[in-house]
C-alpha cells in the first residue's frame, strides 16, 4: 500500500501526516512480539553496553557534549 492509494492522506497537512505516522507506529509497536529486532542490532547494543560498562561510568557534561557536536559541524 502506498500513500497515493489513499487520497485522504495526500490532502493532510505535514503536521497531520506526522500525527498519523505516530498513531500508526503506536498501533504496530503495541504488540512488541510483532516487531522483530535483527540480531545485528542486538549484537551492536550488547557491544555498546559492554563498552559503557567498561568505561568506569565516565559521562560527558552537557558542555562537553555540545563542544563535540560543534567540532563535527
């Protein structure tokens, strides 16, 4: 199914379309068993968690985070 299959959707404003997408996602994600997570994603999450746990709890301050973001621009 495509957006063009439902003419009423095309007529919606952008904010209305965003709300529709949110509602659709909520209806999909309400049953977590229907949303599968790829093994590669789970592996990456595990890798990041291990890295975080081995870092000794060092967190960035908001200022450090903002400085890093600005450097990347």
